C-alpha cells in the first residue's frame, strides 16, 4: 500500500552510489571461460576432471558483472537500512532540535505528498523531537535510536484495533453493526466481505437491506447474501430504513443469530437531513458498533467526511476500502489520528476473502521502517 512512499524513503535515507554509464557498444570481443565439468568415475579410487572451453561475448560478461554489482548494492542498502546516510547530520555530542528538524524536512515533504493531513504531520514531528532531542549522538546505538524514534513517532498517531471477531463471539445476544459512508466507497461490498469472514469463524449473521433509496441497492446486497450464504432481511424501495433495520434485529434475536450487519444508503456528509435520518436509525436500533467505510484513495477529502460523520453520529471504527490501489497511503495515518478511532479492516481486492485485519505494525513496515 505504501510502495511509492517506501521508494521515496529509500531514495532519501538509503541512497546508493550511481553506477557508471554503460560503455558504448564496441566491436564484439571474445573471451575464453573455463568451466569444470565432472565426468563419471574411471575407477573406485580416481576421477578425472575434464575442461570444457566455451567462448562468451565480453559484452555479456560485462552486463552480468554490472547486474551483480547493482544487486550487491541493493543487498548492502537493505542490510544497512534506510538511515545509513543520516548519521552524518549529527555533528554535536547531543542531538539538538535543529538537527531533528533537519532530518524531518525531507520526511515532512514525503508525508504531505502521500496525503497525510498537516495536523498529523505536525504530531509526528512533535513526537520525533520529544524522543530524540538530548540523546547522545556519538553513541554506537544512535542509528537504532533514530530508526526507533521515527517508527514510534508514526506509531503513536495510529490506534490499535481491538479484535472484532472475539468481541462478537463474547457478546451476549445479537451483536449489531451499522455501516455508513458516502456513495461509491465500497460499503456494501465491505459488508459482504465481513459476513464471509464471520461465517468462516463460525459466527452466524444476517444482513439488513436498509438502503431503500439507491436504485438496485437491495438487489446488490441480496446477490452478496446468496453468494456468501447468509440470510437477508429486505423491504420495498422508499420504505423507512429504520423499520427495515428494526425487523432485521427482531429476526436475528428470534433466531439467535449472533451478528446483524445493517447496510444503509450512502449519505453525502454535507446533507444535514440525511444525517438526521441516520440519527433516528441509531436512536431506535442502538447498534453495538458504528463503522464508517471510506476509500483509501480519497486523499484528504476523507478527513472532512469522517469529521462530519464522527461529530454527528459517533464513529466506533473504520474500514478503508480500495487499499490495494492506494498509491499514496497517508489516509490510514490521517483518519486514525483525526478520529482517535481504530481502523478495523482494509479492503485489498474484489474477492470476499480480500478483507485484511488492520495492524499498525504492518503499516510501519510498509512505510519502509522494518
């Protein structure tokens, strides 16, 4: 997910020397290469080794040597980590704030370019200054201190995700999850993926088609329910969404179904009347969890969306869809810090199995800090 960011971090923290330009193509020369070829035994005590002479173009050998040198550079870079060149910035016995700010300048640009909100960038910088300033810069452990401080500074803006599956299993009665977000974020597909995950964990569930406004929304959820193999409660279009959700909850409780997943119509976060309708549904149903579904690719626009939904409805958790095509990657950092709520899952593909549990350790690693 953070491939672009990782590549940029490599170019800053782990620069390798430029390789020389390839020599112009010259007249092909030949060079003799000797290879040992083992023959079968002549007797029980002796073995004769014959030499095979093979003529190889010298250009081919030069290309192989160049490729081996590049591969060796990459291995050495990985061995040394991304921070090999950063140690030269420490010229005093103790790390100063000015030195930390100098380190952070390039990292700040990278974070902003990758859709990390400015207030999140500021928080990461604050954490980094707090952990590094005053540290001994000449100690043997300084490289590790710098790496760990940056990892910790980023980690501190992420929220650990509770184990939702165990939470549902240990809940008394039916566990109700309400999903909301704006149109086109993959909300309905995310619900189907979670239903599939619950089924694999032997947790019974039922879907509620409370999106009674968008054309074909009920049919779409019904197709998912049939493919996953879970029941669905639905009504007519233009029916009261709260009524549909209420009937679904009654059905789940009557049949002792462990989890109820409620789909709702996509709400534009600028439409106050739609938000009020959702407030009514929450007031009546009283869900155990309210999950906002947003696109990883939405960039900083998702910040405005999630702030409005959180202030009006109270977000309990987040699912980020389309994480597999996110070339930026800063969304996870931003939404986790802005809402102070956990990201439960990442949608990483089109299959029902493509729902990955969010782990902040994975995000740190994908950023290149491994």
